[in-house]
C-alpha cells in the first residue's frame, strides 16, 4: 500500500470520527428526552382527560335529552332494561354507542327508588297506553303527579364503575344527585361508589321528569256522560266523563286530547295538544273552559287573563276596600261562588234540580259577595262609595 493511499484513509477515518456521536453524547440526549417526557406526560394526560371529560359530558346530555324526547314521543318511560335502546333509537345511533362511552367504559342508568307514577303504579317502566286486542285503550292518566321522577346516567372516563345497581338506596341516589360535578372527590355518602377515588373521572347526567306531566280536569255538569280520548280519535274506545265525578289525572306533555259531545257516537267538539294544565266543563251541550285550566278551546287563556288581572296595578282610590289585595279578593270570591254553585247543582244527580235550602242560600250569598267586590273596584258613587279609578302617578280621575 502506498503512502498516498494510507494518507487518504487516515483523513477519511478522522472525518468519520468527527461526524459521529460519542456514546456519552447519545446517553446525554436520551436523558434529556426522558426528563422532558416525565415533565410533559402528566400535562398531556390531563389535557387528554379534560377533552375526554368534556366530550363525555356533552354525550350524556344528548342521551338525556333523547330520553326525554323519546318519552314524549312514545308516551313511555323506559327502565334499566331498555333505556339505552330507546335513547339510541331517538338519536339514530347504535345501541353500543349509548351503552358504552368513548373509552369503552359502561354507562349506568340509575332510577330513584322513590320514583312513583300514580297511586297504584310505582316504579318503571310506565306506559300511558294499554294495548287490548290490537286497539289502543287510553288510561285515565295517573291520579297524582309523579313522585320523585328522577333518573341518573353515570359514566367514567378513568377508573371503571363497578357493582352499580339500577335501583340504589334513596340515600345513595340523593348523594349522587346532589353531588357537585366540579369536585375532585366522588360522592362520599354514596356507598355504591365506595372504592371510586377520582371525582374528576365521574360524569353524571340528571334527568328530572316532573315537567313532563300536565294535569287535566274534566267535569260533566249536564249529566249526559260526554266522552274524551287521549292520542286517539276512536269514539268507541273513548273514556266517559261521569256526572258528579268527572276525570282528574296527569298525562304526559304532548298528548292529544279529543273532546266529544254527547251522542252515540258523539261528534268531536274540539281537539288540542296538552302542553299546560287544563280543565274543561261540559255545560249546555258543549265543552267550555273551566277557571282552573289554562288554554281554552276557543283560544282564550283564562288563567292568563286572571294572572294579568292579579298583576295589574291596583286602583289607588282610597275608598276601594282591601287596599292592594283588591284583585285577589275578587278572584277568591269568584272561586267561592263557582264552588258553591257546583255544590248546589250536584244535588240533583243525574240532572241538576237546584233545590231550595242551605246550598242555595250559600250560593246566592257568595254571588252577592262576588258582585259587590267587583263593584267596589270601579263603580262611581258618592262620598265614601265613590270607587272611581284614579291614575296612580297623578291621582287624577281617569
């Protein structure tokens, strides 16, 4: 080998040594990377958990809203067996998308153990319709408003939830319901969550069904047994409103009420969607709004009118009795008269005869009291009997 060739090889070797990392340098770089990973990993994990938690809270809200919409659409409140199926159908997603979250953790459906629908129907599921031989026969609604109609949907983005029963104790359910979602400590009073340590992993969706029930009161004052139906136009399966007994129940909001006149079959008098508390009385061969109702058949909002009357500015004329309670006294007197008149009319069941006696005397006395309280609000007179309304700002007769 020539000297020239040896010289070239030595120069090449020196360049390779200069361009290469030493073992110490490599170890130093790896140590720096490891330290950065230790510093940044918890931050990244917390950021990922925060994003997952926000996404899961949004998903639980969507599931809760879907349950409410499903209940109103189907007139059916699901229970632990079919809640996910009903929510998935309403959302248009797969069952697994509702039953498990994005981190493959099972979601749990908890029912308030004190949940009661009606006097004789406690627990879930609850259906407003009964199916008989293929025909829909509507119930009379529930006798009393639902008691503790509360549901919980629980999920975890971290530590798995285990051994959760759908019907926990009342104390456990209440502890979870009242828990502060922002707390890093899970509900300490909930024994079913014993062993669950990270409150930030727990996600809770509360569903309160109280607002989904509206009250309907129907009265027959003619004694002709008119009928009504819910979500049906089949007169043959419509329910009879009995004279002197009537119907008073709670139905799911959005139910369609059909009112029929007397006859066999009786023609439909009117139809409307039950969105508020309503009451009607069958009087003089037609359905009419009652004072305790809300929306009336003809579109007049009786309760709204009464509410506006009660909220109106009082007559500042010092001669008007009862001061600022003058409107409330008038409404109270009117209700007393209506009740006494009804008591008097019901004596003649099945046909009112309005007999003489104490009931008639009471009705007449209440009628006079009602008329007097109205007259004392606006009637012109002389001296202390002058109730001419005055302007509240300038005290000038209007």
